[in-house]
């Protein structure tokens, strides 16, 4: 008999966690699973390739969490799933409470370095206590990297035996196909991709790029720091290009000299997989997250010290001047990706968890 699985996430449209959830939904074995999707927020741009029952619950009432729990309980009782799969910590807390009140087993997914993430919120110590109290009530906790797993064990005192790491995966053929949808006139540029906000630390990248003024820097994404980043680049003489959010960014990835990640923290940065799948070499700062689970420094990419502008500039300069090194790093990383980070492997691993 097929297992009914209710997936719960804030939105299906957006960053890495949202795209990963969409890929899992679209590729689950339909002979074993009957997936349903519940979101708390609609953008109007939602598209799912498969015919998946889709539910939207939201509220303008306060406190929002209380009313979302109540609505979620009603939905669970209507669908009667065998299991719930909840994604991202704020949604997980709501989903766990609803699951306990409906006696429905729940698997949760943590996609970020949580100890770093919650520091940005008001009442972070209270939120931490909620996580420490509620997360153990889940059947299984899945994490996107071993780093995130160790963070939960070390900083939230969670039982390691309940935590399973499933690395993200990518559909290489699909990405390659999308990368050919339009042509890029300029192919001698440095690329970054991510929301234009504090966590991505694009300021560091612009400061490092000052030493490569003849090389354009393209940052894909939108956010409230757009104007300040543009102003900073202008002051430093950096040729910064901000195309905004693109539904298909892959031609930019394919044609870049290399890709750079400068985040303050990550969970498991899918954008590195995007670049590697298109044989674009990668540079990353050594931030909290699964960076070293993707990059073997000097073999499949370059890792530099966090917040070290000069070290980053030196690495960027080195790759700019050394096409043979770029080719070697890209090929090594691609071969590693085909063994460890495929979409098929990721989906099969989640299926094993959901079938327990």
C-alpha cells in the first residue's frame, strides 16, 4: 500500500531548501508514496511538474503560530497521512506540535547551521529551548550535512541516533540542458548567487574583487542590500552587475570563469553543486556548514579563511590567471559530484527514511 506523506514547508518557491523539496516531491516513487504538500505562504509563481495535492494555510490573526497549528491539525485530520515531513526549523516547531496532537509520526529536516541561524532572531534563547524541547519528539531528524548534524548534537544536545544526514543532490542532465537555453556574450566574469542580504556576505566579495578591477563580478539574486552593494562597488571601482533573480540562472553558471561563495554560514550550499555540475570551478570561504563535505581544498575547489579579504582576493587572482588550474579543479569536482551528489541518490535516501 502507498504511504501518504504530507510535506510541510513555508514556501515551495525560493532558495535551496525549497528547490530541494520540490525535487523530492517530483521524483518520489509513486508506487510507494502518495505525497501531499502544505505551504504557509504563496508567491503566485508556484509550479509543480507532478500532479501533487496542494494546500495553502496562512493567517493574519495573532499569535500566528497558534492559528497555524490549529489549521494544520484540521488538514492532518482531513488527509490522514501515515507520516509528516517538515522542512526548516520555524515550520518544524509548528509541525511537531500538530503531529503530537494528531498522533501522526513526523520526520523533520534541518537545512541550516541552526546555532548560527537563530542568533539573528529576537528571543533566540527561548527559540533554542523550544528546539531542544520539541525536536526530540520527532521520529527522525534529517540534516543536509554532517556539519548541521554535529551542530544539533553539540549545541542543542540532540540524540545522535535520531539524526540522519542526507546530502542534497542535483539532476546534472537537466541543469546542462537549462544552461543552453540562452547565450552569454561575456564569459570572462566571476559569479556569485544568493539573496542580497547580510548572511551571504557579498560585501567581502566586492572588497576582494577590488584587486581584479578588469574582471566583471556578477551576483545573481535580489534583496534589500542591492543599492548599498552597488554603491560600494562603484566606490571601489568594481564592475558589478546585478541581474536580479532569474528562473534559469544556469547559463550564467556555465559561462563563468569561477563561482565564489562568501556566506557567514550555510547548511549545505546547493549553489556549489550548481556550479560544479556545469564544470565551473568554485571558491568558498570556510564558513560553518557543509563546505568541506563538497570541496576538498586544492583538489575539487578552493577554500579560504573566513573574513580574510586578502586570502580571497589571492585565490580569485590565482584562478583568473590559471586556466589549467580552473579546468583541473572543475573536472575533479564534477567527477566527485557524479559519485556523491546526484538527484537520484538523494531521493532514494529520503525514501528510505520516509518508509521506516
